[in-house]
C-alpha cells in the first residue's frame, strides 16, 4: 500500500508557477509568490521540492 505524498499540493502549485513564468523564477521568487497568495511555506521546502524534478531558474 502506497502512502499519499504530503507535498503533492505544493509540487502542483510550484510547477504551475514555474511553467507560468516559463522557468524564469527561482525558489526565492516562487516562495514570495506563494506567500503573496496567502500560503505559509518556507523557502527551504520550495528549494527541496524543486530539486526533485530538476526545476531551476534559467535566467
């Protein structure tokens, strides 16, 4: 039996913001964007989630 991924909703939100800005945002600005939308999330968590699939700022 598989356990549900606790970060699934964060992964979806981070990927959405990353793609919306065509890969130009890094973990700091994605964190700022999420916090501006009212979510409580730490930049270290955003960085960890972005490293898994290899999402990086291309600027």
